């Protein structure tokens, strides 16, 4: 199996094309904790649009900045969802990714550490 393909159970494998990225949204992204330790539920209204983190599952051959296993930041309003073997994934174009978080970026100057 190549890094750009995901297994589809006992059925045919799926391969991402072009610059498409298949991501799995973090399950813990619903509720979050403030710096003071207060738990903020997922149902709390936010004043503006909120970006979301997800883990990259598969990448197309033309995606240059992300690899499977990376965490990416994207706008959940601009997503296309797909279900594979009962699991929910999101299909993105590489240009829709705002940031990449990965250990392999350790040498680059990012300014932030997650």
C-alpha cells in the first residue's frame, strides 16, 4: 500500500488524485479548555469563523507540503465530507490548508510550537 492510498476494508483501495488530501477530523475538537482551565463545550457560539485541526490520512501525488500523519489547519465551512467503511473523512485541496503541524518541520522556523 502506498502512502497516497487508504484501505477500504476488504474492498477496493482508494487513491487520492492530483492535490487532494483526505483528512480525519480530530474527535476531541468538539470541546476545548481555556487557558484558565474552563471547559468550553462544542455547542458554545463563537463570534466568527473557527478553523479546525485534522490528521492527514492520504494525499494525492501532486500535494507537496503535506504527508500522511501530519496535522493540518483548515476552514470547516469549505469541506467535502465522505464516508469510507463507516468512518467520516474530509476531502480538501492542498490550497485549502492554512497550516501544517509535523515533527519533520522541526528545522524550519515556524514561530509556533504545538
